[in-house]
């Protein structure tokens, strides 16, 4: 954390606010330390385009929103443990293609382990 600026969006807070009450309070406390990125019309439009492309299913709309927030705000990395729809090599080129078609550069989407390498 000391080597990076860390940002989150309301989508992250919403997801962290689900589940076991004790665990969610701890998650929300940790997240309160990070700067919150705005959810703009551009974010909504890009998330819709990603969903319309069909690479991420409608039931995972929040995953498309995570990509859109990171892309619109020009982040270098999007860290996730979600390998179904986010850190997924099978769909990453398609996601990049959608972002590029809308005039944006998609961040590198990876797990924290992939970013930091092996200890």
C-alpha cells in the first residue's frame, strides 16, 4: 500500500457492506481510508457498453462498473480477486477492445498477487 495510491468507488463500498455484520463493519472501516472515485455519466456509459458487448453477463453488472470506473479515471491497475469476470485472461482482450472502441485505455486488471509477484 505504501507504493501505490489506492482508490475505490461506491461500488466497492456497496459490495463490502454485504454479509456478516461484524466482518462488514471491519471492511468498511478499512475502506474509509481510501479516496472515492466519482461515478460519472461516462462511467455508466462505458459499463453499459461492456455489458452490451456480452463479455460480462448482465448479472455481473457491478463487475463492468468496476472496470468502467477504473478506466474513466485513468487508473493504471484494477486489483481484484474476482477471476470470473475481471482478472480473467480469456476475456481481458475483449474488455480492452470495448474500452478502446470508446476512446479509453483499460487498466491492467489483475490480482494483488499478480501485481506484486511472489515473495
